[in-house]
C-alpha cells in the first residue's frame, strides 16, 4: 500500500480517508510542513499532499526546499485547496506536481493521485542524462517479452576506452559522447524496427536494446558504422592527426590509447527457450566481454544452440 504524508488538519484528512479511497493509500497526518520534514528522511512517503487553504505564506519556500532536495525531491507534491486562486497566489506552479480541489470527488481524486504517482515513477526511472528508461524498465520489458513468447535479441553495448577519454577531455565532453550513443542507437533501432524495439540506459556508458532476432545484425552493423564515423569529431585536431591520445590508465600510468570504440554483445532466445530475464542478461554480458577482446568496434552474437 502506498503511503501518503498529509499536511493539514484532521477534518480535511478525514474527507480524503472516506470510502474506497483508503483502500488505495495509507494517509499519515502531519500538522505542519516542519513536522513533515522531521520524518521525511527516516520514513519517506510515496506522495505528499498539502492543504494550502490555511497555511502561511512561507509554505512555498518550504515546499521548494523539499523539491530541491536530492534525496526526496522526486516525491510527488500535490496541493489541496478549495480555491484555484489560492494556488496561483502562492505561486505553487513550479513546485507542485498536481492539485486537488475541495470538495473532492472520491473516484476522481483517487484516480488523479494514482496518475500523479505513475508519472513521477516514470520520470524518476529515466536516466537524467539521456532520458532513456533505466534498469527497472529494462527488466520489465525483457520479462514481458519472455512471458509473451516473443523471439527477440538483447544487445548490450559498451564504450571502450571511455575512462581515458574522460580523463583527457573532461566529463562534459564524455557526457556528449554518451548522449550521442543514446541518440544513435535510438534513431537506428526505431528506423529499422519502428514497432518492436526498445532501448534503455543501464548507466554510465552501458546501453541495452531489444529488437527482433532477425533484425539485430543489421541494427548493430548500422550502429557501429555510424559510431565510428562520428567519434573522431569529439577529438581535438592534434589528437585526430595522431590517431590516439595520451592519458592515464587505471593503475595511474601514462600511456597511449586508441580512439573510443563500441563493443556490442548479443543474446537471444531464437535457438533455446529462456524463461528468466537474468539468464538472457548474463549471456549478453558474456558476449559483450567477448566482443571487447577484438580490436575496433564490433558486435558478437551468441551462436550456441544448446
């Protein structure tokens, strides 16, 4: 059951707690924002409802503080009021996610809060750099396809020599490379498999994408071809002329590194039945590791039939 922190007075809380609404949410009463803040980090709620009809003008600052906090800033904030003008006068538009007007319709209110929570979950799950789905969405999509009996390929892409590049040019240019790879994989998969593709960002310089098995070699080939043609533009002219960079390895030693490349490992269920997403992800990781043993950008597909 989802827990909602309600900031306000008991009569307003009771209005929300009546009927079937209480079956969807557990409401915890706080008489002030300061009281809420005391418990926010020890027992964070899934959502915060704030009755703004009778609270002081400093309310917006308090809610803005919650919104800007890196730990709890993702928690949906919903204002409760009997007057839309009250919301406008407090200038809450930039800090709240939604609002409920009193008297609240039970069905409408419950539905709006569920939608607000789902929106917040989706936004939180997106990678902040690439805006691509993260691990939770990736796992759900993998298992959904397996449960539905779909035959598909899972490709695990990883940028090689990315740390030396970051050390040489800084994290800002490294972020540009990661965004480029995200757009590249997204555009190519959607162009070649518009109705049956999925791309997710595992984190850092690792990506996963899913396409029909018969399309995976064509997609991987196009991704690598475009990647290798774009990569030199991220290097300074002197490094492009040399074809390599000087940077520090993981042991702190100065050495030469080639330009960044892309290794893709591909797993699938075309030859062998797979029921658990974890098995598929393990094979994809194995194939990615194998691809990394080959020079340059490449992809390797699991050919085993047992």
